[in-house]
C-alpha cells in the first residue's frame, strides 16, 4: 500500500497507546512516516512531549499527547474524550508480571488484566463504532506468542494475550464487511525495555529477541492484508506448533524451558 493509500484509508489521525517505548514507539514513528497525524498515549509526560516534538520535526505531522494511566477508569475516560477523528487505533501499551503464580502479588496481576484486557476492550469498544459509522478505519492490536500457548511463570499475562488474540480474531470478521480493518500483531521475544528489565535470563531459552523496528514494520505491513501477523520464522513455527500439539504436553514443555530462565527466587 502506498503512503497515500494508507493515509486515505486510515487517516487523518492515529491514536497509539504505549507510544513512547519499544514496539509502540516504533509503530508510532513508522505511522508518522506515512503522513498520519498522531495522538500519543502513555503515562510519562516527559517522554510524551519529547516523542511528539521529534515526530513533528522529523515527519512534519501534527501531534497531540494524552498522559493517562490506561490501567484506570479515569485514564481510559481521558483517552475517549479525544476530539480528533481517529482513523487508526493501535493498542500497544502492555504490562507483564512474571514468576510463580503462587508468589506474584494480586495487585500486579490485576493490573495486567486492566491494561492488556480491559483497556484493549474499552478502546476497541469506543473507537470501532466511530469507524464503522465512517465505513473506514483500522485497528492494530498487539497480542504475543504467549497468547497462543501456555506460558508458565507468565500465566496471567499469557491468559491476557489469549484474550487479545480471540477478541481480535472475532472482531476482524465482524468489522471487515463494515469497511474496518483489524490486524493482530503477535510478537515473540522482542528487544524492548519490557524484556530487558524483567529479570528473565532469555539466553537460557531457545528464543532470539527481534528488533522492535522489524516487529513493528511487519505488523504495519499486515494491516488490511491479514488477520494475524507473527513476525519471525521461528515464532511462526512456534505459533503453528502450538495449534497442533496436545495442550498439556505444551504446558509441561514450556514450564521446563521457562524454569531454567527464571531467577530461582521467582519459582
Ligand atoms: N517485548 C516483547 O518481547 C513483547 C513480546 C510480545 C508482545 N509484546 C507486547 O507488545 C506491547 C509493547 O511492549 P513493549 O515491550 O514494547 O513495551 P515497553 O517497551 O515496556 O513499552 C510500554 C509502553 O506502554 C506504556 N504504558 C505502560 N503501562 C501503561 C499504562 N498503565 N498506561 C498507559 N501507558 C502505559 C509505556 O509508557 P509509560 O511507562 O510512560 O506509561 C510505554 O510507552 C505490549 O502489549 C506487550 O505485551 C511485547
């Protein structure tokens, strides 16, 4: 799709959550490079201001930012009040808690649900009817390879991403005849602050982290073309295998793999 076609289909404004870091920041730059104006959403105001100014300077697009905690009802309300006509919604903000489920604090697990599940639901529920009314628009959801299979020590995170996957797949078919595209980007391990800071020794797993820019580009290219974008050959094989393997076997195999990578205090 040319940049002009992309803009016609998904312009004039894209709203991107998690726009200041990792995959969301890469998606933001790549969407601005296609000429769309951007509403950036995250919590930290300093990063939002800097990123918004950089996008304006580099791509000549208009920007606006909303500092909001999307794990709260107030934060979600702030985003829903946006005046701009949003033609493209990208829900990239996400949160993970890892470690034995018997040891993780409930507050953290609930935040995983608030951000990965409730915020995704509410943003889709708010913006998709406006797109349906205009008979055009796009939604890019970010799931995870964890959502395709059991992922012990990331159990609730895996559950939250399975929700994103199934919500997205169902909405894809509902929205397509109404002129609205939906694609799910489902990355495997990606080099971002989320994975750098989470205490897991990924070198003890067979997973190889991909660059966030490559992951973002793959997801964006899939918009309007396919329902599911799993970047990386190895990740695609894992997603395929997960559909065709006995669930209990997969769960036990992944537990063995992740046990080696987790700090002993967390298992
Ligand atoms: N990295 C991976 O290996 C990987 C793999 C598969 C899927 N994913 C998914 O990809 C998405 C992006 O992950 P990432 O690794 O790029 O994350 P990241 O680098 O940690 O960035 C997270 C972004 O979300 C914002 N954010 C976090 N909590 C928020 C909240 N409560 N309210 C509003 N904004 C919030 C952060 O900004 P503030 O801190 O300023 O709020 C930041 O902009 C997530 O959905 C994640 O689950 C990541």
